[in-house]
C-alpha cells in the first residue's frame, strides 16, 4: 500500500507556478472527498465541491472520539495518536502505513537535509503525540542515527540533554524553540559554551510554538547554527516547512489551505485569519476543511526558492481586547540587545494594562526595563509595567541541573533501603 501512495505523492517541481499548483489540487480533491465520505462523521455531510462543505472543528473531532472519523477498516491502521490537549480535551488521530509514507516524506523536506552522517536528537514528545514519532521515522528513513530524548520523560532532564548534545556529537536537533534557549542556559551551568563546545551541531530544527524573527536570531546567535522552522499539528502532521531562503511554505501540494475570518465568516485562499486545512492524501482519517484555529497570515507570493507554494506566518494567540500577540511581544523582548542576557520572559494582560517580566543580568536590569517599557509602549497603546528578575527566577537552576533518580518497580529490599518506593518509578 505504501508503494502505491508513494508513487502518487507530488514532488516539489511537479508544478511551475501557482496556477499549476491549483490544477494539481483540483485533480486530487474529488478522490479526497470520496474517501472522507466513507467515515461515519462525514457520511451525508459533504457537497460536490470544497466550497459546499462545512468547516470541521476541533469539537467535531472530540465528539467523534475515538473512531468516528475512521474511513478504512481498523485492521489497516498503523498507529493511533492523541493531541497534547493544551487547548482542551485531546483529539484522536490515526494513520495507515500509506499515511506514514506521506508524513515522513513531508518531514524529510527539511532544506538542511538529513542523512547517514547525522546524529539526530529528537526532543519532542513521543507517547501518544505524533511529533516525535514522525521525526524519528523520517530521520531513520534518511539513514540518520536517532537519539530519542523525549521531552516528557524523567529519564532525559535538561542536564542530560546537554551531555548528549556534547558527548554524542549531535548534528541536528528537533525541539520547541524554547528548549534551545533552556539548553543554552543548562550548558552554561555545566561549564560549556553554546556555539563553541558543540562543534558537530549544524542546525536546530524547531516547531510547536510561534517563532518571531528576533527570537530565531537570538537562538541562532547563541548556538552559531541555522534555526530551521516547521509547522504542523497532531491531527495532520507537518503542514509547512522552510525553504533555503527562510520563508515558511505551506505544503499545498499535499493539502488545500484556506483562511477563515471569524469576524465575517469569509473564507479565502489568502489573508489574515484562522487556518483551515483539507489534507489531500489522507487514508485513515480524511479531514475536510479542518479548522485548526491557529491565527495566520497566508500569501501566494513568489519566493526566490521557486517552489510556488504559499508563505505562512503563524501569529499565536491574541490577548483579549489588546491586539496583542505572543509573536509581537516576543519580537520586542528578543529585540533587546543580546548583551542583556534575556532568554526567558512572561507577560500577563489585564484591565490595568500589561505586566511583563524578564530574566536579565543584574548589570543591565535598569536599562532593560526602560528599553522594554519604551518599545512596548511604542508598539501598543497600552499601559506597560516591565519588571526585571534575576536569572533563575523564571527557569530555576534546579531545572537546568537536576538529575532525577529513575528506578524500576521492585519488591525485594535490604535492611537499609526505603521500601516505601517499591512501586514507584521515580
């Protein structure tokens, strides 16, 4: 089955321009709608064209738990996954072997390349989530050595990750952008210098959070390697990847993307709003006009890469009534001079204005507060209170240095041992 799917998957270069891309999408869409109609959820709900089909919400996926979206016999399933549940009850997703060919192929489009010479550290969740498994499978398919450093496991605290990065000559990593900042702080606590003591590292691959240009530049400056962004979801796999010129392109040869304006209800191919996606080659769990809800800006603009794929900016969440985004605030925070040493921050918006806290070296605290107050006040018509905290206030030292004891359950103990831990794993 996977060979058949692989044979029909488009490749970058199969279309010359956006008109050719649209023609490719139109040729596949009827089969996509027919496949979706085989699931209990979509049976009788779909029109003959995409415009005639309603949006599919996260609530729909939750209501269909666990297999209401299943469009093939369960014997064909290869894996079952659930989302992290950070925005509510987790959603289920499942994939056939053929679906996995598509998932791996999209991930392996990383422009930095993945090959047999790479040692690839995967620092995103495994367990029920999809992200770690896709990166692992793609790296193995490309011949790389995988270091499965799951970020939900007590067995790999930050101090151990730094040791692995250093001792194993890791060349590529896959993580949240924030993790790359935490590693830098943990490395310093271990007496190591990012950008100097990790000479094998050649790129940091990141996803899972909005990433502003300023924070991206700060991470790249710390580690002295490129920071390469990907964007996706557990329900869909990878949706966008970065070209060699730094644009984040939607994989519109594998899915149709639309932008929904929640104020007007209008749906368009470009503009600002909330992302809607229709995967074109999904077997187990076809999705039609799935309203992911992430706020984005999408443009069909030419790029020097020549891929003829839409460019997306992922904006993050808005704070009520303020016009604020995490991405916008992050750009300001990491726009502070690098010598201030700011790696970690948080902000809270209320009726009284915006309270922002940053960890900053003591010698720069007063100036950093003045600069931050002025920059946010210039960007947003809002009362601002910036506060400088000492390093360790937001990310405590024990988080960076801890090595928690991990043990298996046991039943037999000697006289001096604590048998109250008989059935504990940690």
